[in-house]
C-alpha cells in the first residue's frame, strides 16, 4: 500500500506519495567523519578559487593583454585589463564544473570521500560561476559589472544579469542537488545527514576563504568585497540544494558513510599553508 504525505508551500498544499528508502540503506550522520568532510570541502574551495582567479583571470590576462600581474586568493591585479579577462573567471568556473560533473558521474567505484570531493568542487564552481551574474546585476560591482560597463542601456543589461543569474543559479541547484543524491549516494530521505554534511562543508569553505584573504596586500576589504560574496553568498547553495534535486533521482551507487581518510586530510593540510601564506599574500606572474 502506498502512503501519502501532505506538503504545504506558502498557502498551497498538495499531496504526493511518500518515498521510502530501504531500511538497510540508512546511514546515520554519526558514522560520517567530519574531519574528512572538512578537509575535502577546504580543498574543493581552494581549487575553485584558483580556477577562478588563477586560470580564469590570471592566465587569460597573461595570454591576451597583460605582461604581468599579481595573483592572490581574492583577486587578479594588473595594469592591463579587458572584458574577456573580466569574464574569464566565470567562464573557467563553468568549464571546470562541467568537467567535474562528468568525472563524478563516472566515479561510482570511487570512495565516498572522493565522490564528495568531486561534488563539492563541482558545486563551488557552479555556484560561483552562476552566482556572479546575479551578484553583479544587483550590486553593480564585480566581474560582470565590469563586463557590461559602457553597454547601453545599462539598466537593461543589469536586469538581464539579475534574471539570467537567478535562472542559472536555480539550474545549478538542480544539477548539484541531483548529483549529491545520485552520484555521492545519499538518499533524499536522509535529510538530517545531508544537512549536517553540507553545513560542515559550507562553514569550512567560508573559514578558509576568510583566512586566505586576510593577508591580501590590497587590504582586508577584499575579503568582504570578494571572498565572502563568492563563498558565503554563492556557496550557501550547499545548504539547500538537496531540496532542488529532481524527484526521480535515486542513488546510483552504494549508500556508505564518509569514512575517515588520512590521505584526504594530509593532502589538504599540505595545500592550506601555501594557499594562505603564499597565495594569500599575492604572487607576481609574468609571461
């Protein structure tokens, strides 16, 4: 016999069949290693940041208009710029997200920690890439505000960024939320477990973004103008993307806990100090 659940959204109520996951598939949140989740989230965020600033802005600038510049965790600074360089960060994030999504779909035999790492890196790239449209449209600041600078009518271009950005961010939530259930292998019924994992991942990413930007030579204001909007703002999609997963999605792999992985913890520990002390202070790159 099928049971039904009553859901209320705003003032509208509807009835849908209740989805029951097999009892044997349940994994309690207490069996997950939060240290491993923290490690893979920090590494994922650092990679997404380097993709945006280093490849998207820095490499594009060096290959096109700029002979040199300073790369840090929060910005690419150069005396030479172009609209292609401004747009490069978002483009790089979205390309990286597509590659990581394909890798995640083919990584069914990888460990749960590895699949979580691929998901988080993909999600950070997706949310940063799509969220920047909305952020620049609303605030008239940042990469895409520079891209549309001088275009007329300016107000219409801002509206297009807001509307297009909101739609793109919604699509990103659907993709990331569906991948969380299908490829990482966490049933949608385990909402408390998902919420705990994503909260740890989110807070870890925000923390390393703030620490990495604190030593920026241009000043602490870059943390509030760049790091926090990108990580705390767009990255907040982690906290609710499970609710946007497609309803027909089921785990395509075994339901397993995120076990403690000293390999992932060690790799992250080895990358954190250079990220903070070297890239955080800024490094000069030349052709």
